[in-house]
């Protein structure tokens, strides 16, 4: 009989806190009738965000082409969507039930290249774009490509989105952690990057790439142009690739911040010798089409023979799902101003982004009023990484512990905090240790996706809970 002991140890070691133990407990409590406010995961439509009508209409007609010629379609679908569906089917006459090219349908890759050109004012090569089942698959493919052996090191931010640490464990590679600077709104710090790469090399690790998440998950930070330039120069100096995770590029809430893509800045710097893998997704932004698994990687500065290997890798998995490809097409090719579906599209888009901005602001304002909690106001993405002050526990002397023991002890403490929060209030968040945090600091991550009314209720509950929780240390 197979037991856990017979399994791949890399898989057993990998952790993914966003769907971890606390979430399992939340499901149990919900079954028992408790109201749960799920703030653990960036899954907008699971938290009542409505799908964008244009996306679903295009999907509907392309999945069921018979409808296009049915008189019903004329009355129920805007004319531009009907025309677009016809165009999709003319470019892909084999239909959505057939495998597409491994890298994705050619006309969609061309549309992505045009989207990048419109966004950044730079050329993009459709033959260097791969459409994938969400950004996750693209990211994992790049890890497969770059991981030469078990000493290959991937620099990842701390805190980070746990797909990265889990993939590194899964593939048996090495994680090179670099801490983000909480005091400077979670910027990357050059001396921190230098010292972390130096330490890694000293211990025999061979760095191959740096991961940057912009806008940040879990931090909500949006990187400045200067910060991006610094990272590009750093990667060039150390001859490593850049993985630019830009899945939250549409989620910017502060007027003082702007999204700059790595591709644009690299182009401005005229740098052509740093391999760049940029990722985007249909899961985030205002689409929130997580379940449709759409996304892509745009790849620059890679020799043809290397690029061929990533295409081969994609072909081993045949192709990404075709519905996700259509959603990706819808994302990069929205209705134009003179088209029938434009007004509704803009109305829905604006409403979603406006509401997210409002929730981010309310959350930051209210949390910063709570004694013992603080939050760098999220400028982007969909998360708040809330810092909590937990007093020392009596009888515990960290000085007598090893680094590993301290980190386990601290993970236990923020895990305990989040579990109690869930049990007592129904609020489901993820402990900061699931993303990584500086030693001797505690955080939790929550999304601000739930409806506004839930957010208001949640902040009040958070405050009452935190004050009550601290009493145990008096
Ligand atoms: C930073 C970041 N990158 C990638 C992903 C994966 O998204 P996808 O649904 O496109 O696989 C997520 C999902 O939450 C994310 O937060």
C-alpha cells in the first residue's frame, strides 16, 4: 500500500499557505453554520465580483458557434462581439475543442504583442510570447527552463507569493531570499540584494534569476522607475535573468503611483543582454477570471536555441486551455470606443476598480487606527500585509534558540493568532509566515476583495479581537 513516506519528498516539503490549514478550518466552521469572511485568497469572483459581460459574451459565442447565426444572437449580443466571435473562428477554424499551437493561437499572440506596444510604446515580438494556463504555469515553465541543477538559486522577495517558494521546493532548487524594505513601502534595496546574493554564493549556490512581483503580493507596493532600473542593473551585473511577475498591473489605486513594466524600462535603458520573462494573467485586474486559467509570458533577450527549449517544454504539455486563450484575447483586445459593447465594458471596469480603491483606502485608514496594528497603505494589487505587534511570551528566551527554532516559533505564533481570529470572528486571513517576514516581526495577509459592507464589519471585529487577544499577555 502506498503511504506518504513513498512520495516525492520535494512535494511533501512544499508549502502553500494561501490554501493551508487555516483555510481548511474555515471550511469546517462554515459547514457548521458560522459566517466566514474569506480574505485568504485573491479570487475575486468567489467574493461576489461579477464577471465582465463582454468577456462572457465572447466566450459564449466562440464556445457555441451555432449561436452566432441564430437570430437570438442579434437580439442578445452586441454587434461588435458577434463580429469578434466570427473573427476568432475565422482565425481558428478548427474550433476551441481542438488543441491549438503549443505556444497558443497565433492571432492571440499577435494581439498580445499589440497590447504591449500600446501599453509601453515599444515593439513586442509575437513569436516570443507563450500563452499559458494562468501565469502560474508560465512561471513554473521558466523555473524548469532555468534550473540547471539542485544548486541553482532563485532570488525571491520576502514576503513573497508562495507559488515561488513552493515551486523551488518542488523542483529541488535553492531559494535565495531577499527582504523587502517595509519602512520604504516595501521597495527593493540594493544593498540587501547584494548581501543576499553574496551569502548565497558563499554557500555554493549558483544564482540564475531574480523574481520581482510588481505590484506586490502580499505587500500591495508599486515599484518606482528608479527601483526597477536598479534591479535591471543588478541582474546585469550578476548575469542573472529577471522574472517580472506583473499580474496586478491593472490594480493601481494611488494617484502617485504608476505601473512601469520591466520591458519598457529595459528598453529605455537600451539593455539587450538581460533575459527577461514577464508574466500577465486574466485572473486579476478587473477581470478576475481566475478559473478560466488565462495568461502569458513575454520573453526578451533570449537566444533562439534557448527559446526553442521553452517552446519544446510547452509542447510537452500540448497547449494551454483554449477558453483561457479566448479570455486572454478579450483582456488584450477590449471593446473600442465606437463599438456597441464599449460603454457597458467601461462602466463595469470602472465600478470594480473604484470599489477596490475605496476598500484599500478604508482598510488602511481603519487598521492604522488600531493600537498594535499597522499597514503600509496598499498602492496596488488586492492585498494588505498587516503588521501586528505581539508582546513577548513569558518564559520564552529567543536568545537560546537557533535561527530555525526562532522562525518555527514565530510561525507558530502568527499561525495561532490567525486561527484564533478565525475561530472567534470568522475572518479568514493567512499568517505572515506563509509569505515570509523579517525575524521578530509578525503579519497577516488579507485581501480587500470582500464587499465593502463586509470590510467595514471586518475592521471592527479585527479591532475587538486584537485588543482581547493582547489581554492574555498582561
Ligand atoms: C503574484 C502572483 N503571481 C501569479 C499568480 C498566479 O495567477 P494565475 O491565476 O494567473 O496563475 C498569483 C495569484 O494569486 C499572484 O498573486
